């Protein structure tokens, strides 16, 4: 009876080994692989219009933010000379119109009577003026010397090739946003602190509010280029906007100090500001992620 019981236990243990759960090490490796995968975020088509008409209360900065653009490129593409002045009713192109191929003209040649400007001109040589000399042996020798010089002209260097006129730089243009790599951004939390206000679709809930201490470091949530740095957007205080690619922007508001400049490239995790309460009721960071200018919930992009 004892031998039968021991045999039963041996069969049961062997069955558990064959059909039981994987070892702990294998499960940890599987969990790491699963955690490494980026969160799937639903893709949306580009909702932005070709033309935007300026409304009351708009600024060039706010229009650029709401449409996911660099305000300087928006100004240049529309011929706006003063970025601080924009009139109600003006139409701004948000996307480039179709353009013809650029041709590089040759430098125009000087106009010649009977020939168009830019045409091929024959080389012209100045003929020697005839000399009138009294007959003498000296005069004959002088004329013979001139004839010998004409018979054996000096070789002339080959004409230099025509130079192409330098193409004038075009205004900055906005390429249509594309999917694919532009939807893959390596995001991280911009500051350490407690989230005191979450995302909503209301006017004041376009991002998340994170509490902290005055002077606390604020970090770039992802690598990109600073496209705005200042206090020109009402309700944001001292604000930084970073453009990460054609699709995504991130915004960092209510700072006490700004440590980066417009046009500067920044890396993920780089300190860009110090937390403050500019244009806010308390010390906090208001953080936004915008896809094609439209605010999205940062919680869907940031890891816990």
C-alpha cells in the first residue's frame, strides 16, 4: 500500500512539472517584453483645414499651438512681418498649395540691339585702326612688324562657363502630417509630483496639472525642438512648447524660470524650466500633449 501511494505521488508531481506554469525567470522575461511594447494609440486623420480665418482673441501663437505648428514658420509662410500683430478676418494658409517645379535661370546677359536679353552673343574683337604714315624705310619696317603680330595672334583663354544664379530661399512650408514613425514618440513624465487635475475636454482641462515645489526641475517629456518660449499665450504664464515631429507637440506652463531658447534642440529628460506659479493660483506644472494641435490625454502616452 505504501509503495502504491509513493508511486501515485511521483506520477502527480511529474504531471505538474509537464503541465504547470512556466518558471519565474521565464515569466519575468515575458512580462518585460510585454511592458516594453509602446501603448497603442488610436490614429486620427488630419483634421486641420487648408485655410484658417483669424477670429477675435486669436494671436499667431495661439493659432500655431491649436494647429500643431511653429509660429515662426506660420508667419513666414503667410508673409506676416510682425508676429504680435494679426488682424481679425485675415486668412492664413495652414498647408502648402501645390507648387510648380523650381527652375534656376541663368544670369541675364546685357541687352544688345537686335538681340534678346540672355541670348548667345558672338565674341567681338576690336580691329586695329589703320595708320597713315609717310613713305620711308622706317614706316615700311613698322607696318611689316604689325602684320607679323596679326598673323600670329596670342592664344586666348577659354571663356568661363556661365554661372547659375543662386536660387532664392523659399518661405518655410508645412508638409502634410504622416502616420507611421511620427506616431511613435518615447514619452516620459516631465516632473515628479502628484497629479492634481486630470485631462478633460473643457477649456481649462487640455492637459494635466502636477503639483510640486517652487524651483523644482521641469524636464522635456521627449526629444524635440523648442518652438516657443515666453509669456505670450494668455492663461499659460511662462510657457515652453516643444515640437517632437510633424504630429506631436508638448507644452509646459506656469514655470518660474525658462532655461531654453526658441530653436534649441532638447533631449528627453533634459531640464528645460523651473516649476512656478506664473499666471496660476498655486505652484504647479500644467502639461499638455497635442496631436496635430488637438489636445490628447497625456495618461494614454505616459507610462505609470
